[in-house]
C-alpha cells in the first residue's frame, strides 16, 4: 500500500486517557450500513457483535461475518473496515486498548 494513503487512514482519536488507555464504544446501525470506515490505530481492538452481523475486512483479508455473540481481535496498526450484513442491522461494542 502507498505510504501516503496508509498514513492518511490513521485514526487521530485518543482512546481513553494516559492513565487509563482503554476506550469502549457502543454502536447501532441500520441494515446495509457502512459501520466502520477504513482506518488503523496503534492500539489493539476487540470487536464484539451484540446483534446482527458485520462483514469485516482486515488489511487485504475479507472475513466471514462476525455474528451476534462473536468477537474479532484486531491487532494494532491493522487497517480495518466493516459493513452491516443482513436485514436486521447490527449493534456492537468496540474495545480499544494500548
């Protein structure tokens, strides 16, 4: 991947604080929605699907859907994106930590 493009996808958001570098985020999306823009961050992430299905791509690998009750580990610096799949939409929790 072109290094300029790679740098442009880096997420600038701080996750947690310096004393507690851990962020938890809850989301809910309609059917077919684009749920995670292509991005990366130095921290690792655990993506836990609460309801519905999300089709994930990490770097150049497309994964099968992450279904309700399943989780996905995303290593720091991996570019990742996701889309809601199915007709019920999805909800999930993302835990981002250093």
